[in-house]
C-alpha cells in the first residue's frame, strides 16, 4: 500500500511540476513583436524566429500565431513549411478564430493560394483534426457563459 501511495504521489508531483500556468496577456504581448516584424516591416524571417522562441518558451502557439507563421513561410517561399503551420493551426484548440478576420494579410484562403496537391493534403489533415477537436459549440466565450449559467442554475431554485 505504501508503494502505491508513493507512486501516486510521484505521478501527481510530476504533473504539477510539468503544468505551466500561462498568462495570455503576457503571451500576446510577446507575440506582438512577431506581428510587427511580419506586417509592419516585412521582416518575415525575424517574425518566424520570434514565434519559434515563443513556442519554445511556452511549448505551444495559439492558432492565430500558427497562421501568422504560415503567412511568413509563404512570403519566404517555403510553401511546405507554410502548409504544415496551417495544419498545426487547425489541429490546435482555437481561442478566437475571429481575430484572424481582423488582419487582411493573414487570411487562410489567401495563404493557401499556390499550394500544390501535396501541400493541400497537409492542410486538409489539419481540417480533419479540427473536426475531432471541436465541440458542438466552438465559440469559447459561449462555452464559458453556458458553464456559468449551469452553475448558477444549480445554486438557484429559479431555473
């Protein structure tokens, strides 16, 4: 029994140590430099470097940063890497895809123009992955409000 408890304690400790709290405001501020390099200065390689550093630091990128990276790779004529970034973007839980609509340069249909069949298949793999990840409601704010509402109903006799 002692060994079992000790094993459980070690597993919880490992998970606790590996868990990383992310302040998304700080994360997005760090991403801002990549957007400035790409969109303001057309320094696409610099933007890619910044995004790679952020990915190394946080062990992930959000969907919109993968799309920015795909845009930068496309501009540097690395189309396969661009397609892989779009695959990763769609294979990722998205926090808010609406933000992609705010920047004309990084519209996924524009980025995908000019891909060959193999590169399009890479992107299609991401679309298939996104179907597996999506819940019945993809708007994250709606999910939060729905959860709050269900918690309120449990505490209230009105619902």
